C-alpha cells in the first residue's frame, strides 16, 4: 500500500508539472493525467484533505508517473541496472513495464465509475486489512506482492504476485455464492483479457475462515503462480 501521501495543497501543481513532462515523452500519459487533473481542479484543498483514499490514489499516481518517466528515458541496460539496484520484484517490473502503460494507452471503461465513487465516498476499501495480511503472508513465504488502486479498480486484481516465475500472477478474491460464480468468472476474465493480462487466478473464498487460513491461501497463490501455464485464467474454490 501507499507509504507516502502527498499533501493536498501540492497535488494539483504536481500533476500539472508531470503533464508538461509527459507531453515530451508520451502524450497518451499526458492525456490521462490531464483527465485526472480536470477531475480535481475545482476541488478545494480542504475537501481533498477530507478524502484520504482519493488523495492516496492521486499521490500513488504521481509517484508512479515520476518513476515511469525516469525509466522511459533510460537505455535498456541502464534500466536493468536500475531494477537490480532498486531490488524490484517481478511484480513491480510488470507493473511499470506493462500494466501501467497499458492503462494510460487504452480506454479505461471503469474509470468514470470509480472516480465518481471515490469522490462521493462510496469507495471504502473495506478489504484493505485482509489484503495487507495476505501480502505479508505471501512475502513471508518468499513471494512478492504489489497492490495499486488502478489494478484493483480497473483491472479486477486484488494483488499482483510473483514468486520464482518470471511471469507475475494477477489474483482476485471473491465471496460470490456458487450460483453467481460462473458469471463472476466471465466478467473477471473479460477484464483481464481487455488489459492484455494473460495469467490470472480467481479465488472463491469463505470469509468465515480466511483469518485462520491465510498461510494456506498464500501457499495456494504461490503454487498457482509457479504451475499455471503462460495463458490461463484459473478458478480455485478455497
């Protein structure tokens, strides 16, 4: 999760600065940033301060954009050295090299919906405690995890995970009842395909025993990450 929330009074200026930088490097990124700048440009600082999830999202976007613009300008060998020096996981590299640019180069069908919910306060991130606990468990088993607002809200992915495999795994958890599970899988798979994600795991879980079985769930995710083929959208009922 985000470790550096920017103060509300700075984010509009930060976005404008990044838009100017992105115009010279990738106009598609500049366009998406400007869309989000216009979303908050008339909002007062006090209002933004009272919406911590919105502020966290914009802060996360700003920090990721800064790094992506830096990576974009590095020659291939220097980029690899940067990854090694920063000790980036496969999940992090997949985000910066593939998913993040996918997001700003394509139309995001869900963007307007979740922007509205975030501004109105309907988006509450109720599963944050569970996701953090599961991330900790996966990392304690030698794996790596990445969470981003964009992959959560737009790409039907609760966690981007990686183990020994070079190809990360997009994991989504659901508590859908059995009669709705097939429909849930169809929508989930369609979303992943839209974004060019080729390896996904949909976990149907019972919320009553999650807290007591996080280690088993983490093991299942890591095992699937190693065993699933290159192009696969798997459903696992846990």
